[in-house]
């Protein structure tokens, strides 16, 4: 499985969150909690689909439950996702 560039992943995750939440990318920091950003269940589903498409990674339900901050999403994707 291809190794992802951390900076590119951070940028894409923040961009997808900004688009999903109708916010400016600059308002979304790596240590922000998804819950504090206002990520609702439907937003999380959208986020997961977009990130799976963008990075070719699979996010299973049990993985998603552990993703609480922007950084945790980035870490998960860079580590290779499920089975990575």
C-alpha cells in the first residue's frame, strides 16, 4: 500500500471538513475535536466517503468511532487505514 504524504493528508482532511461544514479551512486545526467543530453523524458519513475516495483507504465503523480529532483522522489515514 502506498505511503501517504502527511502534509497532503492534513490539507485534504481540513479541506473536506471545511467544505462539509461550510467553514473556512483556517478555522480547522489539527487538534480540534470533530464534535466541537459541529460534525454530526451525516457530516461524518460524508467525510468518510470523501476521504475513502481521495486516499483509497477503507474506514470501518469501529475505526470511525475512534476518530475524535482532526489529527486522529490524519494519523489513521497516514498509518494506512484498516489493515494498513
